C-alpha cells in the first residue's frame, strides 16, 4: 500500500484517496468543431507512461481536496506533491517521516 501525503492532512494510507488519473489534460477550446475521433481521444486516451507521471488525487476520506502528485509508475514512489495554489513540493524522506510522527494520534 502507498503512503500518500495529503498537502493539508499529512501522510495517509492510499485507501483514503481516489485517483483522478492523468493530470494537466487541457480541454479543447472549440468542442463543436472536433471530430468524433478527436473528442474520443480527449475523453478516453491517456499516455500511461513508464516512469515519471503526473496524476490527480482526491483525499476522499479526509479533507476531500484535490491535488497533483508526481509518481514513478515503475517503483510507485511519489516524488512530490502540488496543489492548485502552489507549485510542486519535493518530499524529503526525513521531513515526511517527521511530519508523519507529528500527525500521529490526530483525527484526519
């Protein structure tokens, strides 16, 4: 199981989160002019890369806020987090452990 760091609630079990898929997919501006294939590609086709990938996550059983995570799809290691208000935060392992201990015993 992954330990995911909610930017607001701290480290939590993966089971508390819902993955929203690939992040930073831009909606086409003029959707009326798209062909069925172009619209289908926008809705359903994703890159699914091997390696570093940007995903959207929601803390469904916590604060219910959305954020982005940079994750390596090979090792499953989460390399950093980003909210929609601030840029990517790279995790320092020692910092994450210290924050996890500070949040022990607190309600989510």
